[in-house]
C-alpha cells in the first residue's frame, strides 16, 4: 500500500506528498504535547473523559457520541470492524487506506469509478449506482486525491440511499476543516446529520489541520450505540497522553482563534499559485477544494522530482487513475516556489 511522506527511504528536501496545514504547527499544541511528557509514567484515562468532553462541546454532541483515537486510520479500521459488512462500496479513485482496511476485514469491495470529465466529483448518477446489497459505504469530503467537496445535498442523498438498504456510512472528514465548503459557512454539520442518521460514522483527523502527522490524533462521531460497538474494536488505552493533549489544545485553537480562517486563506492563495505553475508546465489538473491538487503530468515525473529532492505523490496505483497522475500538497509559498523551480528544471531536462 502506497502513501505519501516516505522521507525515510528517500533523500528529501521538500515533501510535497503530505497534505498538512501550510501554516505549520501551532505553538499552543506543541507546548501542550511537550508538557504531556510529564505524564509518561501514567496510564492514559481509559474513559477519555477530558478529551471526549472537549470534542463534544466543540461539535454540540454528548461525550457518548464521541471517541478519540491515534489518527483517523485507526478509527476507520475500528468502524469497519464494528459494522462487520460483507460488501462495501467505494467511489474511486479514493484513499488507498480504505481498500487496505476492507481487505483486512475480508469485506468484498464494489468499485465505482468516477468520471474524469467531472473532475472525479460524485454526482447523483454515481449515487444511483449503489446497489441494495451493500452493507457499508465509505466516502470522504473533500475526496482524496481529487480534492472535491461532496456537498451536503449529495452527502444526504448517499445517507438516504444507504439507510434504505440498511447500510452504514463512514464519512471521512480528515480535510473538511481545510476545505472550501467549511470556509464558506463555518458550520459543524455533525450534530444535524447524526440526529437524522443513526447509520453514520463521521471520522476526523486532527493531524492535518494541526500539521502533526507524527503525533497520531483523530476522533469519530456517531450514535452512542455505534460508539460502544466501535470501542470494542480498539485497544483499552488506544489514545496516548500526547495525542490526548494535542486534540484538546488543537480544538481550543480551532474554536477560539482565527486558525481556520488563516489556514483556508493561505490554502486558497497558494492553490492558485500552484495552478499557475501547472499551467505553465502545460499539465492538466483538477480544480480542488482542499489543500492538495491532483494533476496529470508527464510519465516519469515522480522519479525526476525525487532525484532533485522533491517528493510528490504518484497516484498511478489508485483505481481509476493511470501513469502520469500525481498529487501535490499546497504548502508554504517558499516551498511552492521551490517546487515550481524544480518542476521547470525537471521537465526541461530533455
């Protein structure tokens, strides 16, 4: 299974493959994490009272609707196992981790390839392709690798379709707080959705918005009965104290400062800059609502950039894509300028 971020087996100057907040780490979060090391001699709270209470206050839910984990991937795996579906539906191309989890759970995958001419965005026609024998759907908003927001209307259509057939839905919102849809209304839709749909698990990553992928942190929202089932598929102390304090401090920053506004403003500005870079290289790209861009370049570009110390995500392993498809993160302006200079050099080497 491929992911971005493999800096350990490559000599990297700039990692454009990992999609974290271009503003970098938040000092309040780093300070809270550093201070939490004093608790290294203690077990974490097995009931997660503080962290669940903080998340509940932020989302308008109860602590019984919430559970935290060491990253979104852990929680997606636990949700898949809690549902126990025999057949799952994926809109592809999508995050390769879904396939990994489903195959590990011996779940048959039904693949529906989205149309390139629609920018790999989900449409009503795509939703109509969901068959009635599906036990689980996994959908992300915004999607990865395309960066398209799915939108509340289509999310509700997916949920209704799943509800009619008795299927559960895992809604992966790992990048939602850095997307254009959230920028427009700043509304946390989880409370309204969970009141209406008891077949829904909402999974959120904190590592992306806080730029701390090395500290695994995320949470899941669902009905109390679903949360109870999910907990049985996690270790008793699944949340390290460093992750607990990162989540609590991070949510306080998201709720009480202009972190999200500043983040989305930079993402929009730098995304436009990168569009110009790709256009100058005569590469086609998918208009994104997220802190990353899917584009079609020349074959062999991954290797050409890698030899120059720039790591990009080769997406040719994703269903629905082929050789020549890549994804880059929206980074700081300095990093994006470096990418632009190296890209120009790489495509002109012949």
